[in-house]
């Protein structure tokens, strides 16, 4: 009941205050969005570096496995030749 008596209350801020409200809200929103974009970009770069590190380790492991396969194949051929 008490709230009902204020429902016709109207505060006129004027055109400049309304413009400033929208303008600064837009700036703040843009700043927040830009900040999130920058953070997401940095996170993506970090993930990319991690993926590149894993890729390098896997490539090194693959080279080691290939060398081991070559060594075992050489030993197998030597055993066959001596038999």
C-alpha cells in the first residue's frame, strides 16, 4: 500500500544526463568486453604454447622410438645373418 502511493513519481534527469548514462554505460561495457577479449586472447596464447610444448615432446619421443625400432631391426637382421 505504501509503495503504491509513489508509483506516479517521475524524476526527469534531462537529456544530457540520459545521454551521459547511455554513453558511459557503453564505455564501461566496451571496456569490460575488451578486457574479457584480451584475457581470452592471452589464455588462448597460453594454451597454444602448452600444445606446442606437448607437440615437441611427442615429436622427440617419436624420434626416439623410431631410432629404437631401427636398432631392433638391425639386431634382428644380424641374428638372422648369423644363424
